[in-house]
């Protein structure tokens, strides 16, 4: 693929290997375990694991768990599962929290070099002292504390003598730097909370901007790939590596994050959707999480092909979510067995078909591809068809079933509608037809033609199924929602639940996450949460067609 073979990150790596800067590369994927991974993370995973594979290097899965408050082992486990499911394996699994001792030592080193100090400004004061883009900052009154004083105070911070927020450790760089990140950034803060890995050993925690470059350097990462918003932090990243006298010098490279239409892509927002009960957990099939996409029926191949197609660039953009659908269709088309399923059932009775008789029809799995084989489908006097395949008063150009009209039942016979049965409210409850035995599919019948073929399911042998159809969760392209908060852009009709039926033989051994192509209705996947022994629950992955082409 061109996008991949020519991306700018690869050019850097090729150059670093050719010039001998590195003999081999090490990349890392560094999620913070504060939520489930989403499709944006998939892009980063494909990139980091993909580069390591292509250049025969190594890749670390590193949990960037330096913030004790929001992190949880549930997230750690889900992240491991999701990376594996996408088809990747790491060379090493690390926790940034395992480096807390080293990070503390490095902070002490900075103090000793006169490059860090303990500050007691309040957050408001600190913001004020920091200045703005057009205005230089001013020095904190604590900036010129002696090394001894700083060492003692930092030690006492560590020993738990102060409350959260009372003191911080700041790097001593340059309060008038045009790069605001250089204006004495905070590198350690006090947080009296239990950490999922280190328990209560620490009550001070390193800030991301200090911790991340150290983590990369400790692991010998050669190319540290992150998203564009960290571009301004690169000088600070390099400062930390240099001033902490790290042996390995990693290089930070930024690329544009993935944004998708009709969804939100930040763990914080996704967590809000879960916590407020707007979705049915992190793996709700409407979520852009890896686990949600998996439960919906997306495949690792579809996701990785999508990530390859969008490529890596330096320019932020928003990708149409239909592009992901294109790739899952392309992947499922040859893989998912064909079956007939009726989503909104209407009873059809063939009055001239013997009562109690079931005949097994042999139906081709793919009319265009014999190698896909055939399957046996029961046929009988009572069937279900789609409600939309019948109209009592047909509109113009409606060629499906209506009183007096004849259609083909897919793989079976012609039927003609003779009578419409209604309940006391006038709703159609059954339609009565006659069939013509001469017209059996495959018999070579050419006597007359019909204009349409509809699918069906034999009623007495049908498998009861629940079909769950999805629409976008977030209507961010709706004009009336423009500029609104994402919680006000929620689509109230993102889930439709239908009780229908499907042909039995093909679904005989269907198990969770099995995929099927239901004739005319789309690709479906067996749900992991609601499927029971009595009832298969299907998530519609995507409808069959879309006008979208990448
Ligand atoms: P979020 O805002 O969704 O929580 P994050 O960047 O804070 O995302 P991390 O767990 O810190 O999440 O991210 C792990 C890695 O995944 C980082 O290297 C980050 O740059 C990358 N990443 C996160 N979101 C995206 C995205 N939308 N597109 C590409 N890469 C992403
Ligand atoms: Mg983060
Ligand atoms: Mg974030």
C-alpha cells in the first residue's frame, strides 16, 4: 500500500538505520489505563506494531499509569485483550509505574543540578505567573530556593507531610521562553491516593511531560510516536532526556490523530456515555471502542485495512465513518455465510400447499459463485416475509407482493397474492397466496416472468431471532446540532430492536461473534451479551450497500 510505503515516519526510520544512528528500532504503544481503547488507538497500534514488524524491530506495550486517580486494572485487561484481538503481540509489557523509583532519583538529580525547585504558588497564582503567548511569565518567589532546601522539601513531599496541591516540584527552565511549556513546568505533584500497581507506596506522582520521556529513554525506545498536540512539548521532552542524563535518546515524532464523523473519540467522553447510561457499557455496539466494534461485528482485518488506507500524516482531518463500513463489507463479503432472515415478519400462507408438509430446498449460497456451495432450507405452507415486501395498495413501480401480483420466493416458487387478512383495527395480519409447483427454482421453468424476488423463512422451523439495527450515536453533522455539546448531539434513534426469524439450518451451530450475510438485509454478527440458548440476538454490522467509496 502506497500510503504506508511512503509515510514520513518510515522515511525517518529508514534514514536512521542507513546512517547507523540505530541498528534496530524499538517503538511503543503507551495507553493510559483510564478507559477502553477506541478506533483512534487502533491507528496508533497499527502504526507502532506495524513499524516494528516491518523493520524487524521491537515494540513495547506500556501502560502509562502515572496518574493514580483514574486508572484501573479493568482497563489494563481490556487493553491487552484488544491489542491481541487486533492481531498484534508485544515484545515487552511494561508499567510506567515500575519506574517511579528511577523517576524520583531523576527529579532529585535535577534538584541537585539546580534545575528543579519546590513551589508553593496556588494553581491560580501559577497561571497568572505563567504569562501568555504575547506576554512573558514572571519568576515564582520560590524559584531561588537553595538546593538543600529543595532536597529537604521534596523529601518531605514524598514522606507525605503535605496535603494534595500544597506543593509541587517544578523544572527550572525559562519563565520568558516563547514556548509556554518551558516556563517552569510542574514535574511532580502530591496525590494521596492508592495506585493500582504501587498501592500506597507513593503520594507524589510525576507529571506526563516529565514521566513520558523518561519512560521512553529507560526502555530504549528509538522512535516515540505520538499525536500532534504534543508537538509543542517536544523541546521539553528533549530537555528532560538531556538534563536527566539518560543514556538512550529517543526521538519524538508527531502524527495527526484519527477523527471520525458521527462519534466522539476521547476516553473521557466515552466514559461519560457509559456512566450516564446512554450506552450499554464500553462495548456497546454503537461505541467506537475496539470492544464495541468487535461486539458489533467488525473484524480485525477490516479495522487494520481501514487504518492502512487512512495512512499517517501531519494534517488533522475527519474521516467519514462510512469508510470503516466499506472495509468491513469488503472483508465480510467473501467470509460471511449467506442466510435468509426476516426482520419485520408478516405471515404468508400458501393455501394450495399441503398442510403439515415440509420440503427441503437446495439453495445456492451465492448465485455468482458456485464454489460457495449450497444449503438446505425448509419450505412449507406457512412462511414469513418482510412487511415491506407487501403493499395492499402498491405505489407506482412497486413490483413486490400486492393483491393479484406474482413474485418469486427466493430459491423456491412463484406465489400469487389472493387475499389479505386483517385484524379488527384494519392491520394486515396475514396474506394468503397460491403457489405454482411448475415454477420451482432450478427446474428451468420459462413459462412466464415475475419482476421481483423476495426472501422468506418457513414459519414452523424458523429460528426466532432478535435483530438490532444501528444508526450513528452522535449526530454531529446535523445542522440543528451545530456547535452543540456532544451530549446534546445524541441520536435518540441509534438503536432499533426487531423480533424476527431466520432459516434454521445455516444458523444451526451459530455462536457468539459468528457473522452472516442476511439476504437483502446486511451483515450481522451474533451478540455476545444478549444471545441465549433460546434466542439468537444479531447486531447488524452494516447494511449491504452504500454509495460510499474511499
Ligand atoms: P484519549 O483522549 O482518547 O483518552 P489519549 O491520547 O489520552 O486518548 P492514551 O491512552 O494516552 O489516550 O493514548 C495512547 C496512544 O494512542 C497515544 O500514543 C496516543 O497518541 C494514541 N492515540 C490516542 N487517540 C488517538 C487518535 N484519535 N488517533 C491516533 N492515535 C491516538
Ligand atoms: Mg492520555
Ligand atoms: Mg486524553
